[in-house]
């Protein structure tokens, strides 16, 4: 079983920065593909970024390229989402997820078995 705990969300003005953290615990959690997703009410959960087990392969959504960076610290079993130059459109609940069956990354939320509780990010204009 893997448990994921997100932190780092909050309220920030447009142009500001936040760093989200997702601490994972459980068997072999450091060897799993992981990702960040976000969701606003009434819309489907969308992928933001994803990272493979080693941290050497990553994905960032087009809407976040050049602004967001995903990374992981295997020693701490933690992944991060550094978000710079935030825009009001980035306002959402952000979730981290872990894929029990793969060391790679995926942008399909259905392949992820483990999810955190979510952290709210609000960007004011």
C-alpha cells in the first residue's frame, strides 16, 4: 500500500510561485512512476506533469511548459512541482498520484492506483 500526502498549496497572486510536495510512504514507493494532476469543479481531472522512477524522464503539459518543473528526491520518497509565473487559470485542486504497476510515467489518470488528498492552489489576478 502506498500513501501520498501533498502540501504546499495556497493563495498567490498572478506571476507568483508555489512549490508543491508529495511525500510517499509504502512499499517501493520510490520506484514508481508518479504524476501531478489538477481538477476544477465541473471538469475532468487533467494531467499537469509526470515523472518516471529515476527522475530522468518527465512530462509537462503544454499549458505548463516553461513555468512548471517536476522533480523527485528518491532519498526522501518525495516528488515536487515547482510552479512559477502562475496564472489565474492554474487555480485548481492539485493531486499527486502513483502508478503501482509501472516505473514509467503516464498522463492517463486511470492507470494510477494511489492518490493523495489534494491541495488547493488559488491564483488571484
